[in-house]
C-alpha cells in the first residue's frame, strides 16, 4: 500500500472564464465560483468523485467533513 499514490482534491465550485482574462490575472486575483462556503463539496481521488462533504472552518483552519458517498452521475451532470 505504501507504493500507491492517490491525489485527493476537494472541489468547492467551478468557474468559466475566458483564457485572456485568466492570463491577465495576477497574484491575489479572485476567481468567482458558482458555490458558497456552505455548499457541499466534492471529494475526488485521482480526479474521480468518491465522496461528498462539507467545509468546517475553525479560525485559520479549513477542513472537510465527509457526509456521504459521491453519486458519480451527479458529478458529471454538473460539468458544463
């Protein structure tokens, strides 16, 4: 098991912006998302949805609490 590498990603929201706008952004730029901090997040393993969760903010710490299994069909249905 020590040799298996898994990348875990937490996806809060998505945004579509033109490439030119992205290239003009500098350090500290803010990209608006289609979600808020109170929305459920997707938890991905190697870019594959495995669970849903919620953000837990405690001062400066941000963590994710797993709330249930991911419905893969729902994940791909939200990609546009």
